[in-house]
C-alpha cells in the first residue's frame, strides 16, 4: 500500500512535470542533480518517471522537491509547499506491522544466555581451584616478562661483566677517555614528508561540450559546463579529483605528460590524481 494519498499523487504529478520540463529546457542531467543535491539517483528517476510508490515518506519527498527546484533555478521553498506532507494512516499502520513482524523473526534463542553463563561459571571455578595456572597462562598469552633464552644468554656472556679496562686509571683524564672512545653518531632518519613527490598538476582540454567538477585537496574549485577548445590547469598538493559528465571529450595531461581521454564518450567518470603518481596513473572512483 502506498504511503501517498490520491490528492498527494496528483500534486506530485504536476510538480514532477514542471521539474522535468525546466530541467530538459536547461539541458541538465539527472546525474548532475543527484551530485549537487545528495539525493539518490534512483529517487530522482522515480520522481521523474511518476513512480511515486518507490519514494519514501512525504516529508522526505518535500525536501527532494525543494533541493531539486533550487538546482534548476526555481523557487524550491515555494514549490515544495504546494505538496502536502500528510501521511496515509492505513499505509503507515501496515508498514509498522510489517516491521514488527520482521523484527520478531530474529529473536535470540533461550539456550544462548544459559550457555554463556555456564562458560563464565566454569572459568571462575578454574581460577579458584588453580590461580597460579591461570596467572601463568595470562603471562604467556600477553608475552609479559623477559624470554628465558635471552636471559640465559645475557648471563653467560663474559662481555656483560665489568673488567679492569672499564674503569679509568688515576692518570687518565676525561679528555683522554673521550678521545679513546668517541661517541657513535646516530643515524639520520629521513622524515616521510621529505620523500613526497612534487605537487600534481592536471591540465584539461575539451574536445567537445561537457559538464565538469574539479576538487583540489578536498575543496571544490570548479563546477559547470565547458565548451570545446577550452584548456585549464589546476595544481594540488595532496590530490586532485576530476568528474565529467562526458568523459570521452576531456583530454587529461598530468605533470606535462602526453594527454589521454578521461573516459568514454557520453559516460560519467570520476578520476583522482595524487603526487605519488609519476605519469597518468590514478585511482579511479568513477561509476
């Protein structure tokens, strides 16, 4: 049973027709709407196709309408108020009953608590009867103390005992002692930051019209449509992410390397470039 009443479906049908008509006039794809509004693409397709039974509760639908309308240039607050958020009580009762029935199927068997209690009682009885055995087992489990072999080797090594040469004579001065036994220089450990490569520079050249989004070190630097022949370059210290609605017309050059297509014509693709990559390598997050 649908959560929407008949009057709500009629309101939603008119709103859906308006949103679809304006979006198509402005040549905006549903994927772009989903990206900017954080609404699942499946919900947008259901709203666009009139499959209202696949949508969530009316209060969520009203939020979808407001964000959708704002992205395509309409007054989202005003348009969303034309949709009623009243919930169908019969459908809500049925959904609640289904959830209760579903949760009752996963009840915990009664023998499990008794089994756990029996195991705890057995462990306590073992500790009371033989506490020394339990302590030794705990030491072995967590590797407490010094290993036996290592202790024996240290005691049997003559070099570990002090000798006459270990003590300075009356005629020796601290300077002569330091000269005979100079301190060993400590090795220099390179910082992980010193091994990082140079920042990554990505150049995009458009062979046709495409919608693009560019993020530099987690911050969105560009969102919009670029025409054929446009060439732009961005530089990032950690990572640079490029998302295109028509990946086949976008040529990408990383650190002045030969340019290659970002993806396939007419396909949406997202690629992340990092400084550790020396050429056109990247971590693909695309769809």
